[in-house]
C-alpha cells in the first residue's frame, strides 16, 4: 500500500489532535518538562513545511525520553502519545500508536 502526501498530512493531523487531547495529563505531573509539547510543536512545523523529518524525529525521541523518566503511568502514556504523533512525520504508521497511547493515558488517568 502506498500513501500520498495528503494521506500523510491527514494522518499527522489526526495523531496531533489525539496527542494534544492528553498533553495536559503529562503537563500536570511534569510541568517543567517541555519535551512532549515540543514534539507536537515540531510536528506542526513539519506539517507546514517549516521543519525537517530529522528535526521532528529528534523531538519525538525526546518525548519518549520524557515518558521513560516520569513515574506516573498516565503521564508516561501521554508523553508516548506525543512521541508517536511526532514520529508520523517519519513514518505514517506511527499514527495508530499515538491514538492507542492517548486512550491508555485517558484510562490510566481515570484510575489515579
């Protein structure tokens, strides 16, 4: 299966929305850590043609580093959603993972 640029941007837009919906979960727990938000900003820049895939990948990896460093499960999933969303710039197939982690963040946040 091949994807068009439009498909890629639509997947990125959807993943961005999913991750944005749970970003506050991470930021409530880790208010001084900008890495997940920065990953989403990088994705947004890429979608406008203002950032390279390499730049967005670096931001995605940083969001995943933030996920590994937090001890709060809901925050970890939220940061993973942001990292996966940003990774869509590199590979479109990361989009469903952003959605999956967003759902896990919401569920884990309910049990806190």
